[in-house]
């Protein structure tokens, strides 16, 4: 069975804020694309998110840039 998760659930899995979430998404080419977008709501496959966290994100340093 396919399970979809929303941005809040993805952020909880990453233990990050909204700002950091979008910075990671912008900077990391391995960040998973949403599986489906409904209006402005984005949904990811839970399996893809788990794979990203367990395999692609480990060891990466994401530099958080502060606004000027």
C-alpha cells in the first residue's frame, strides 16, 4: 500500500523548521520531488522520504544561509 506524507510530516522526520526544510530542498539535488501536488499542497511517498533520510542525506552538510 502506498502511503503519502505531507510537508509537516516530512519536516517532523527531518526534525527541522519550514525554513530549513525549503533550504534543504533547494540545495540538495537528491531531495525527493513531491509525488503529487494538489493545489498548493505537496505530498511525498513515505518510502521515498525514508530512503532519502536513511541513504541520501547521511553525511551531507547543508549550509543554512541567513537572510541579509
